[in-house]
C-alpha cells in the first residue's frame, strides 16, 4: 500500500494516459474530476446519485456511474470515458464515414438512426452500448433493454436507440 | 482528509488502526450519494475496492458458501453463484442498474444496513454468518445479531466486514420485490423465501417493512404444519393466500416518502403468496 492520499496530488489512468490531479479535495467524485479538473466533459452530471447513467464510464472493463466513484480511489484503475472510446477500440469494425468523422460505429449509428434528441443522456448510452456489444456481440432484445436500464432518456422513448444498437450489431456481423 | 487504498485485509486493518475515525468505502454506491449531496464530509476514507481477498468466494467442505464482502452484485447474478444461491442471484438482479451492480457489494449492503438493502432478506432467510475482523481478533456473528436497527449494525469501529457464510440449501428459493418501476428502484417491500427439504424448513424474510429485516417465524411454523416440505407437492391456492395473510401480519411497516404502511403490508403479503406459489409450481 502506498501512503494514504492527501489533498496534494494523485494520478489517474484515463483513456490510455496518466492524468495528474493536483490540489483537489480527495472526496471529489470521478465525474467532477473528469469534467472540472481534466477537461473531459463527455460524461454528463445530472442526478449525482447513480440513477440516470449519463455519467457512465468504463472502469477496469465495467460500466459504472462516475458520480459514484470517489476519484482518488480509482488510482490504479483503467478508466475509459466516451472521449476515449475510439482509441480504445482500434480493432473494432468502423465504417469509412465513422473513421473520417472520428466517431465510433456506435456513435455513427446513433447519428444515422436519429437516436439523439436533447443529447444529454447520449454519452452515457454510447458507453453502455459499447460495453454491451464488446461483451455480447449479438444480444437479445431483453439483454439490450437490461443493459441500458440504468441509462435514462426522457426524449426518445428508446425506440431509435434500440434501432441504433441493432444497426451496429448488423454492421459488425457483416464485417466480422 | 486522506484516502487509503490498501491491497490486502492486513493493510486495510493497519490503515484503520492509523486512522480510527476513517469511513470504510466499498463500491461507493451509497456513500458517494451522501458525499455528493454534502450530507457526509468524511475526515478519512479507507477504500476497499482493491483488496482482492475480499473479492473472492469459496465453497466450503461443510456444504456452505463464503462470499467475500467485495464481490460485486453482477458476479452473483449469473454463473456458479446463481446455481448455488438462486435467491441471492434474483435479489442481486433487482439492485439498481448494471452500473450499480458492477460497483455495489454485499459488504456495502451490510455496512449500510438499510432495511431496503436487497441482499439482506436473503441473508436473513439463509441464517447467514457475518465475518468481522479487527487487527487482533476475528469473530463470527449471526446476521440476526448483526443488524440491530435502521442503518445500524453490530460492527465495531475497529472491524472490517470480510464476508458472509450461507448454507447451500436443498429446495426452492427466490426473491421478489415491489418498487415504482422495473429497473433502478429502491424496494418499497421485498421478500425472500427459501426451502430446505432435508430439515423440512421453510424460511421467509421481509425487507423494507420494519426497522430490520423480519423473519416471519409464526408463518413459517404454520406453513410447515400445512404442507410436507420434504416433498415437491403442489400447494393449495388457499394455503398460499393464507400464508401471505399471516406473513403480512408479522410485518412492521411505516409510512414514509416511498410508500405507506398500509400498502407495504398488503404488498409484502402478495409477495409471500407469489413466492410460495412459484416454489410450489417449480
């Protein structure tokens, strides 16, 4: 065990990079540190109590609510935010369009299927869908619904989101 | 404020000796809400998430299972743990969302000790043993002695909850809960039913309808007199209904922001009736 962390400095491993966090209160949530200290505003803060999923990030391969992770306790963990998905998926099937516009296949499908209305929940959903499809490339409808049951969208009614997931499944199948 | 990130139970206990006022944090799904909303401003924290010893489970020679306090709910939902303790898998699957289940742990449920904690009715139905360890001693405590009130337990400030041991029963077991929607919900009322054929015992434990989890001893005895628990016979609908009514009588619900006492008492009776009906038709 290293010495307990005080308020001076700690380092997080995010999107493949070591990111020092300086002069921060160690009780801050990972969501706050990402957005306010590390200039990674992709994860959104809405409920701050784990109910909405708009702050979803990957931590050691699990999709978690970054608002419920004390940032200092994430030292040593591998964190991927929505900004880092494209670098973290070098082998995934991306369309030519997706490559030129620097979005992942999931993001491209959300655009094409009209899965975005106000957009606030979108980054969390993108991370959750990547997490699902990377573990389960051909999910059932129930598995898709369950996997995004922690991501609340109040605009779309989810229909276009399910359509985007299905589109990614088909594209990845065709390219594999 | 400091945050210690021990890598072993020994290091965690050393950290607790060095900072006796420290709060222990496991998945953080309860405590971070309190911190985010400024209801809690801890001086010192000990994060247990990297203690691998707490993230394992073991099948013991005496037909019991010991689950480390750091095993996340998502690991109980599927695979071998689901086969061994089906009621725990069902309860785990009702916890929050996939994100919460990736972080939340049984140890956290025990530490917080909310009457609405989804893992707790299962532990009460199974007569679980809680393992506590301090720098110089370890002890085992029945779950019935561990939870002493609303968000109150018998853990001493110098102890860490290392895990729980539950028996592997031979018989149907399941968990059911009522909330305002299907996903992402805190229990309004919950119940765990577990049957053990060799000992002819039926156990039912209720969550969110009293200051602690409630075992319905009278209803259990009544039911065991009505049916032959060692056999897999269908249970009469009237018996299931009466069982529900008797279970509801043993609940001690209150009115609060989540529901009313009247509704909770009704709901928990329906849950008991449904569980015994599921057990009977399985």
